[in-house]
C-alpha cells in the first residue's frame, strides 16, 4: 500500500479541482450522511466547484458502520453503471471515511476515493493512513482492507460545524500521538485543548511519519493503537447500552488503563503517570464501569486485531513520547487496571 498526500485548508483546492476534472475520472459521487449533507456539503460547494456529481446518503452513526450500509453505496453505484474510473468523495467523520474507503476499495476491485474529514477525530486519525473497514457485530473494524485514498483534504473550516463534545473526542487522538511519539505535541495539545486546530497538521505529520515506515502494521505502526486495545473493547461494550461512548471518550479511558499498566510493567515514572492521568481527567468525564462488565470487556479484547497466536497485546509507554508495542495483556492485568481506575 502506498502512502498518500494530505492537504490542509486552501492548499487542497487546486489538487482537488485538477483531479476532479482529469481524464482519470468518469463520474463523481459524494458520500455523506444526513448531518454532513445538511451542514458540510454546502461548505464544500462554496470552497470548490464540484461540477456534475451525485449524492449517496447513508445513515449516520457507529451503529451503521456495517456491510449493510456498504450495500447502500454499492447499489447506488451499480444503479448508474459506475465504472472503475468513478470517484467517491467521502465527506464526513471517521465512520464515513472508514466505511466509504472500504466500499470504494471493494467496488469492482477498487475505484478512486478522496477523504474530506469533517470531524477533528477524522482529520487527525481516521481519514489518513489507509485503513478502511466496517464493524462486525460488536467488534470494531473487524472487516476491512488497507487502501490509500488518492489524497486526504483536511480543512479546518468544518470544525465550525462541530459541538464541543466532538472536539474533545478528536483531541484524544491528538493526545495519543504526543504520548507515543512527541512529548512536545502532547504539551501543545493539553495547553491548547480548547483550540487544537493549529496543531492538526502536527498530529497528522506524526501519524504519517509512523505509517510511512510501516504502512501495513507489521511493527512500528502498532504504536498508534495506544489506548485502543482496552479502549475499543470498552467502546464496543458501551455501544450496546443506552449510554454509548464517543470514540475519543473510550480511547481516553483506554489510555488511562494502559498508562497504569505502563507504570506497573515498564516503569513509567510517577511523574509521567500523574501528568497523563491529570490531563485526561481534566478534559474528559469518564464513565463508571461496573465490575459486572469486566468479563465482557475482557472477552471483547480477544477480538483485537493486534492479537497474535491467541495472545492479547497492547501498547505501553516507557516515558512521554516513547512507546513500546506487542506487550502481552493478561486478564489479571485488565482487572488490576480497572481496580486502579475505580480508585481515581
């Protein structure tokens, strides 16, 4: 899988218009949900002339990140005889760029797609790096492929459409990028938490640096999963309750648990432990997890994509900005981490 370019703000206009008008494209489609169709598509049309295009609308939300929703996309493309030179423009958050990239990569063995992320989370994480996929039952991103977009166009103008809770969700991934790779970026994000926009390009640069070295997650790229082994399991657990968590909220909780395990197993210093926990607790209202849920969450970790030979793995921190991957995660570790979490 090749890496791909990421353009920021107005620097993306020219390459977008050039590609849209090139002979490489036969038809163009904008994939959106009801929210991005109402609030974000008009903004995109003000930024650039989309020419002739068709809208494919899918239902919003993580619960609709499924193969069934991909069928909506594939039926729409098939109905108008879209060929292999068709272009799918994924306009939305992480659910939509993941799903749209997967649908595009599978239709007729692959058509062009461009990601235009409209949430902070998608800007700094989901829309870059070439991971696509959908959920399978309660299991996050269980079905998917590595497939790079033509490019990703990150425009901060879309942040104006977001409620504060969505900004907090995306900032969790920015905090993660700093913790695993660049301690200064971690400091920048927590100091400027209410206005993270100036640091989006730095966050994307960290992810791109990691992905360039390991595009298909054979080694180093696994550090991008810090907080995700337990965070994804917790997110999946809450998805089936009346109080589902945003992705960033679940990852913030996962980072607390995996930071504690780093302190326990990797000698992460008390100073770093305290700084990380205080920062996350300051910005996130984290849920109570009843002990009755622990075993369900442990079971969900067994479906994590980083697992090897039946062993659950997680990412730990040796210090701020230095991560270690492929650490074994045992059930007793998870229970110990939850006991620590309950004590906070």
